[in-house]
């Protein structure tokens, strides 16, 4: 029915007009941008920068995925003992440390395994620790429209992923140092958005 469509459109607008929701969604999207930067640059990173064969993509994806899985498990076990805001700070601290180490390593050394990928594992661990609390906070803004808010959050996250992979990765993928700087910049932007969301909330 047309009336149903109008009601849904109004609900979407209500979600999109909420600055706190938009900031939290951008925080998630920017943090995941670092991950998507390496995924979008995977072929170049593995074969041109690390000089590994086409059968060695595991050197990139195993650390990325392992960090996410271990971080999710760790965060899940401690979710009832650590307050959400503290969990976010722990995650961002790990992501920042990994980002700084990654930039420093690539500024001083020629990228090689395992040192070029270990910071990425720590980054995705921190990502998995921080992001669930931010996502829950975003969805909690709309208790009567959680499903709609969830779809909007996923849309913003996937758009960030697509834009980083399609536009930013081709500009940076020729240099391990530039990729590392891109991840750190995304993390910094994510942290700023999260902090701003707490001020407008």
C-alpha cells in the first residue's frame, strides 16, 4: 500500500536526520575502511609489495580474519563485565597502537611477512572489540525501528567499504606506507565521529 510506503519513507528520514546515528554509523564505516583498504588492495599488496606468489593470499587474510574472530570471542566473554564505552576505548587503543606501529614499520623497513601483517591482526582484534558496542548504541537510538536502523547502518557501512575499495585503494595500493597511513587516518576519523556522537547525544 502507498500509505505503508510513506510510513517507511518517513521512518528512514527520521533515522537519517538523527546526527548521533549518522556519526555512529560513520564511525563504524571509517573503522572498517582500514580493513576494506587492504582487501581492495590485496592483489597488489601480496604480489607486488610482499613479493609473494598468487597462492600466498593467506598471509594477508588469515591475520585479518583471525584478529576479528579472536577479538569477537574476547569481547563477547567480557561484554557483561566491561561497560560499552570502556570496551570501545579498549578497541580504539588497540587499533591506534596497531596503526602507529604499522606506519612506523613501513616508514623504516621494506614490508615483509610476518611483520607487515601482524599489526593488521591487532587492528582487526581492536575493531571486533570496539564496533559491536558502537553498533548497539546506534540501534538503541531507535527502539521501535531497530530493523530499519540496522539496515541503514549496514548500508552506510557497505557504502564506506565500496568507496574506500573503489576510490581510495587504487590511489594507495602501490605503497605499504601509504596503505598504513590510510588505515590510521580511517581509525582517527572513526574515533572523532564516535566522540562527536557522545557530545550531540
